[in-house]
């Protein structure tokens, strides 16, 4: 019986899409408030640094970044296919290792914080 590898990739793609759709607009709005000087109390540097330094903040930051990387890698693979690049295995061998490397580097960075 063959093992389907597409389900893992599709799962990461779906989770990353959900994270991107729900969290990124909220993060953009919050950081726009910071840019115009209307910083909410919870986003003061001390509070944000304390959140990211804790284990829950590190896990949340890692998950948001890594899922978004996997989502964008799969989306980029589909875009290449839509533009007529029919070397699907080659594109997959390029974009997924980049997402994996980004995930490893994110884990290293989050651990170092």
C-alpha cells in the first residue's frame, strides 16, 4: 500500500492559509497603529518582549511563521504551475526545502530569544 505524501503538504498549506487569513490582517492593523503612534497598552515594548520571551509566545510565534512559510511555498508551487512551468517535481524540490529551512531557522531564532 502506497503512503500518500500529499496529505501532509495539503495539511500544512491549509493551516498556513488559515493562519494567514485570520492573523495577518489583525497583525497588520496592530502594527499600523504602532506606526502612527497609537500604541495600545498591550503592545508596549516591555509587554510584547515579555510575551515573546515566554514559552507560549515562542510557540505562537514559531507556529505563525512556520505555517505561513509552508502555505506560501505551496502557493508558489501552484503559481509556477499556473504560469506554465511544468517541471512540478523540480519546483517542489526548490520551494519545500526553502520552507523547511525557514522553519528550522525560525525555531533556532525563537529558541535564541
